[in-house]
C-alpha cells in the first residue's frame, strides 16, 4: 500500500481462512498416523463430549496455553536478538 493510505482489512475472508486452517489441523490430528500425539486424546474427548465448562478449562490449559507460549517465544527470540544483540555488534 502507498504510505498515505490505510490497508484494506477483509475480516470475513480472514475468518474463513482461519476456519479452514482449524479444520485442516483437526483433520490432520485425527489421522491414524497421529495416534501417539498428546493433543489427539484431548481433541477426541472434546469432540465426543461437547465443550462443557470443564472441557474448556482443560483444553485451554493443555492446548491453548502451550501453543500461545510457543508462538510468543517464536516472536520474542528474533525481536530480542534484533533489538538487543544487533545494536551492540561493531
């Protein structure tokens, strides 16, 4: 985009692509090759029982928190390297 204009955000399109990613991730997780994956049992339990209140807590504690922590580290490490280490190099 040119410098003076604002970007165009297509929220319905972004939601549709996000939903597609979630569906693909769930289907990949349910493949027989993923039998030993620790999240598989949680996802299968949530799909069978629905999402009552305690399942939301378990899923957020066992799935969402580790996932968000990993994503935060993936963003924080390069930022820390660029902002702290790179300026000190000669």
